[in-house]
């Protein structure tokens, strides 16, 4: 089962771009990479998912190199409301019990 | 749609008591999950279900039981509460459409304290 490694915490000033990298050396061929965001006292919320290269939506971009052993979540021009914990998950698209949330990366946006 | 709802929001139990955490989803999702989240930690999967009548263990199932009699409901049962079960419990659901992402939708959580 592919597990992930992320930095425990990051700080950023408002308006900056934030890049959070996740390492997943044992990713399997069928695994997708999914990122969730969690605010205090709330359940996690899906941000973005990808398999390879680059994926972009209205919230973030996800960069995945050719070997897929890592991925980078990019948040453009962060605001105070982006302060949250960000989780990187690796698992089969339809898998139920092979998605590990880990401890995530606590992002603090500073005014 | 209300999405995923959980009751109660908060509960304090004494050691040895039992209780059921309720979870309901109105999105007609086949997959449902129960997670626990200890302070400062990530989520750990307790049990999951791929459809009515089908459940399976996750990473930390000991001390818990589940049932899935309908598509909408997935209750989590604690039979003999222990202090180690003090945590925030999240229920989630997801669809099982091959062409779409397995995005999980989470409920607001139940904060449980066992004293």
C-alpha cells in the first residue's frame, strides 16, 4: 500500500503562491493522487485529483512528474482563508480501504 | 441535498457505556466510511461499506461495529467505551462510478469523550 510523506507545516504570506510536495515512492500503476483540505472542526474537503502531468481546477493545480513518485499541490495567491491542513492521498480510484490520510501539512497563511 | 449528516455533534460517555453514532447520506452513494481523528493526527479508517449489507474492516476496527441495512444509513456502534476511543469521528460517502473521481464527501463529525 502506497503511503505518503509530506512536510508537517508551512507558513506563507497572503498573496503568495504555495507549493506543498508529497512523496509517494511506492505508488502503484492504478493509483491516483488526491488532495484534501481540512479546516478546524470540519471534515476534509476534496480539492483535486490527478494521475500524471498537470491538473488544474478553479482552486489549485497539481503537478505530477513522469515517475509519479511525488506530486506538488500549488495554491495560487493564498489568502487567510486557505489556512488549513492539506492531505495527500494515494490509492486506487475506486478503492475503499487503501486511502491513508496521514498527518497532512498544516498551512498557516500570515497577513 | 443535505449531503452527509451525523448525530450527535458531541457526546460524553463513561467507561463501559455503549452508544451508536448515526450517519446518513442523501446522495445515493454506494460507498460509506467511518474515520476517527485523534488530536493533531490524520484520519484513520475504522470500517467501510461498499453497499447495503456489505461491510469490511479498515485500519483500526477494534472496539467498533457497523451495519448497513440501507443505502442511506451507516451507524457506528461502540459497545464498551474506553478512554482510547476519545476522538472525533467522521462519516463519509462516495459514489462508485468508474468514470468519475472517488471523491469522498464528509460529514461534520461527532466529538466523543470517554471519561
